[in-house]
């Protein structure tokens, strides 16, 4: 699902069993949902069993990719999603527009980053700033659970390239 230049409130929806794949050298974004220049609020519902298939380094965000956007998680579940590179559950990044995530409740669990030649990071969440980007990416954790995610490096959460994950729970 693509959410572009929009506002979306999710109240009980089920986004499941979607697959996406990168073609040789291309990017593959958010198997369950790709959000760009938008605001998404997850109040209840499930984003599960979505997968970036293949083994290319540019496949990110098994459940969601949040790009230059705002994501508010007030409930719901992001579970059992997979990707080969980073952010089995959520990959949030910015470039020239800030990205922000605020989690007050909900569960991010049992998401997987499949090990590949480039390693794997952030089974639950990866926060990042794109190369040459100049806007912040910040994740605030104020409630909820992030647990039992799988990656070879930082299984639950990973911040890179100057991004921040601020755990206030």
C-alpha cells in the first residue's frame, strides 16, 4: 500500500501477506505500507506477515517504510514481517524533510531481518537519515512493547546515520 502526500488514520484494519521485491540494484520499500510525505496514525489493527522477498541490499521495511513523514502508533500490532536489509517491522528515514515516529502504545514483535552478506540490523525498528540528507529522523518511545524481533545486529531497535531513538518508557 502506498500512502503519498496524505493523512491516514488506521482503526482496526488488517494489512497482511503483501510481498514486494527489488529488481537488480533497485530499492524495495515497505512490503506492507510505504509512506512518503504523509501522516499515518495507527490506533488499532494489525500489520503482519508482509515480506520483501529476495536478497538484495536495498530491501528495507518489512512492515512499513516511513519516508519524510510522521507516524503515530497509539495501539495495534506490527508483527511477523520480514526484510533482507533493515527494519523488519519499521524502517523510518528522512532526507530533506524530517521524519518522526511517536509510539505511545501497541506491539512491535517477531519481525525479522534476514541475514545476508551485508549483515542485518533493527529487526523491530531502524531509524536513519539518507546519505546527504539534512533533516532529522527521530523516534520517541513513550509506551508499548518492542520485543522478540530478530536481526544479527541490534535486534529490536537500531539508529544510524545521525538518527535518534529516544526511549522514554
